[in-house]
C-alpha cells in the first residue's frame, strides 16, 4: 500500500546579497556610482533587466568592485537567470573570498537550481568563514533534506534548533524527515509538542495524521486529519492520508469516498489510484476498479502488480481476452515475473486456449519443476483437450510427491472415467473396462463405476460379468435409484422382466426418488413390455406415467401405439388426438392417426392426416407411402404413383425403395395411354 504522502517544506534561508558592501561604494568611479544608484532605483521598481544593464556598465568602469557583482547577481536571480547569477557571485568571491554571506547567497541560488551538492559546499564554506552565523545550520539542513541524507539533515536541524528553539517550521520539517525515515514515533513526539504549544498556529496536519497512522493510533490520526480538512476542504494530501486511516479502521466505504474526493480535487495524483483500485476490487466493484487501474498504469507502466491485479479482475468478470492482453502487457515490462505468467496461463486455460496455457505452464515448470500446482494445472489443461493419458501421467506424478493432494486425486479419478467413456464411444470396450477398473482403485465405493464396467461388459457380450458388476453396485448402494433403474433396464434386455420390475418398484419406493425419476421408471418398464408385445402390461405402466405427466405428448403417442398393438384403434386415435392437442406440430401424431383410420377404412380422414404430415415435414417419406397405398386402394393410380415417387425421393429404406419403384413401374403400365403421354 502506498501509504506515505509526506510534505517537507523547502527553506531558502540565506540572504541573496544585492547590497550591503557599502564601504566599496567609495572605491567606485563617480560614473560607476551613478550607474549603481540608478540600478538600485530600477530594482526598487522591479525593473530588473534595466538594472542589470546599468550594473554591467558600472562594472566596466569599476571591474574590481565586489558590490557591483553581488548587486548584479541579485538582479539575475530575480530574473531567474541562475547561471548568470552564479557567475556574478563567483566573480564577487574572487574579490572577497572570505565573505560568508556571498557564499550563502551563492548557496541559495544553487539550491533553487536543485544543485544541492554544490549548494552544500557553498553553505559549508560560509560556516567555516563565519561559524557565529548559526542560522546557516538551517541552510545545511535544507540541502541535506533535498539530498535525502536524512541523518545529516536531522543533525543540522538539531544544531539549528539548539540556537532557535522557537523555529516551528524547522521542527515540523524535522518531524517530516523522521516520518520519511520511517521513525513515526519520533515524528509524533515533535508534532505533539508543536501542536500542544499552540494549536491555533499549527499547520502540518497531514503529516501529523500520517505519523499517528503509522504508529497505529488511528482514532487520533482520524481526528487530526479531519481538522486539516476542516481548515481546507481541498487538502487532497490530508484526504489521501485519511483514506488510508479509514482503510486501517476497516471503514471501507469512508475510505472509498475519500479516495474519490482526492481524485476529484487532484486527478493527476495517480499514486493513490492503485490502492483505491485494490479497495474497489476487494468490494467487488470491478468496473470501477478497472478504471482506476487503467489510469494508474498510464503513469506507472513499470508496476507489474497493477497489471496482475487488473488481469485478475478481467478474469473474474469472464473477460479473458482483456485479461490476456493486460497480463501480456505486464510481461513486456517484467518478462520474468512469475505471478504474471501464472495468471496468464490461468487466463488462457479459462479461455479454453489450452495450447497457449500449456506453453506457459511448460515455461514455468522448467524454472519451478517442484511446483506441483503448475504440474497439476498442466494436467487439467491436457484433460480438457481429452488427452487423458498425458493428464493421468501428470496427476500420478503429483500424487507421488504429495499423496494427500485431493485435487490431483479427484482429477485422476475423473480422467480415468473420461478415458473409459472415450473408449466406449470408440467401441474399444476392453480398454474402457481397464480405465474404469483403474478408477475403482481410487474410489471403490462408487456404485456408478461398477455400472460403467457392467455396461462396457454388456457391449462385449459378457452377461455374467454384467450381472457380477451390477450385483457389486447393489451391495454398495442397495437403495440407490440410479443403480436400481440401470440394473433393471439391463435385465429387461436379458428377458428378465419380472426381476426388472421388482428393481423398478424398489427404485420408485426410495425416499430419494423424484416424480421425474418415477415417470422415467414407468416409461422404461412399459417400453420393455411393449418391445416384447406385452401390450396390456405396457399400457398399465404408460398410464401410470401419464398420471405423473398428463400433458406429455410422447406418452400419449406411446399409449396410442399400445392401443394399436391391442387392435383398439378407436382408443388409439383418441390418444393420438390428445397428443395433437398438446402439440399440433408433431407429424408423428397425425401419421399414426392416419394409419388407424386407414385400418378402419376411413380413407378420407386417413388421407387428410397423411397430407397434414407432409405439410409439417416435407421429407416424411412414409407418409407419402401411406398416401400411395390409400390412393391405390381407391384406384386413383395417378395420385398413387405421384406419392410413391415422392416416397422414393425421400426414403433411406433401400429395400422398400426398390419395391416401390417396381410398383410405380407396374402402375404406370395400367394407366390409360393418354395419361402416360401427358
């Protein structure tokens, strides 16, 4: 935290000599004396350039007169022509090398030019010549302050104050230096003394408050800084220090207000924007924090932490591209900054730019091979790319060094399962079993893993293994509805309907079984009965499913199909009609209705429904076939041929396609000749 905003006053305490060597006036030529006095008059009227011109004329007449040079130096000083002023004082010193006050005046000019080392030399020479002039200690203290030679500055301030104990400005400056030296207790002692002596004349509230803040006397720091703001509401230094006090007191809202006011008063005070941004980020005011970080970075391009924090915020907002851009910009200023690199890898990772993430992870791992987090994160990136074998190797390497690493263990388990699923999708069921078995070594009490193995063995055709692993799953989780329903579904494939029904019923009786799950179980049981043409049992379970979801169009269609299997065509049509009311755009409902009507010899209604099908789905091949059959039954050969040809156009059923094409050819032979010609 940049919590030190210190004001140190500058002192130019010596005399800039413009007169005073009166004895030398007698040595001037009369004409030079006239120029001198005219120059003095012009100087009194602030006409410094004209005065300098006359003094130069006087010097031409009396070149050995030190007074003329000191007066000329004073004019140049007023004009801000520091180099000319210095040159004039040096010429005066050649004439009067033991004049302490000329050295002091020279030191003042050098100090204003910020040539502090030479200024110190000049002041020190004056002290050697005229040690009785104790006020010169203040000059020495001032240049040492500018040179940041704080111990020396304190020494000279103490010497000065031993002769001038009531010089409050010097005491304040000494306190400020203690503060800069990170000796806040010494600073507080001085400020306390000054403040208690005369609160009405005290001015250095900002530094006093900062000193109190640094010794953790937050309440008094707050009071002092508030007094500063009462005196001057635009005292942005006091407000900035008050913001840090509020931060220390966990008064975040007040701190944010003060930071905002500082920036309003002094927008160029960029140093506090960093801490303000950090505070806004901690309060999850991300958009405002971004503004402050960006403004800070404009003036502080070499602070890698600013780029890091800004990148983290963009990442938290899900703006990974800006996070990546910001972190890369930070790395241009600090290319070896590991935290920037780690956050960049993370941003690439979250942006699903896995190759780039892995590249950064690799460069970091090369430097920090024992950093298990980096190895683990690389594994996770490979995992996301479905490079399960490589990911598994990295997870294992982490666990070899940290066997209790839960994240590595969890991801290793997930990788084995995902690898097994991939092998299943590729039809490599034996490898899938091996992967699932490896997962079992990490989580032997997970019933779903046993189900995965059972399903893989089912694909292999090993019924005994299927039953074995389902039974193991049942041992671990005998009440688990997923296990029960999955096992039941498999048993139905093995024509063990009675056993399957018992498992389904047990699954539905489970306390954790939801209405949706019960619906699914009834449908699965009914589908199995329907498949085995046990329509009565299927109808019973479909109806139970319908009770749970009366507006499910597909259950109504399944019930219609079951009634059709029972040759109850009227109830079948009624069920399809209910499905149509639920969804009038499902072509299957109309098609099945048409099939039933055709069986009832209601060809007009059947044709209307088949026509509706092809308006909803133009490439519904079997609707054209059904229309062809219906028209053929009515002996409307032209329409029959038209629809059969549409069937041939859209169908994927190669065998039926050939048969229908042959039918078309035969029907065309039966058409009257004029129709064929047309």
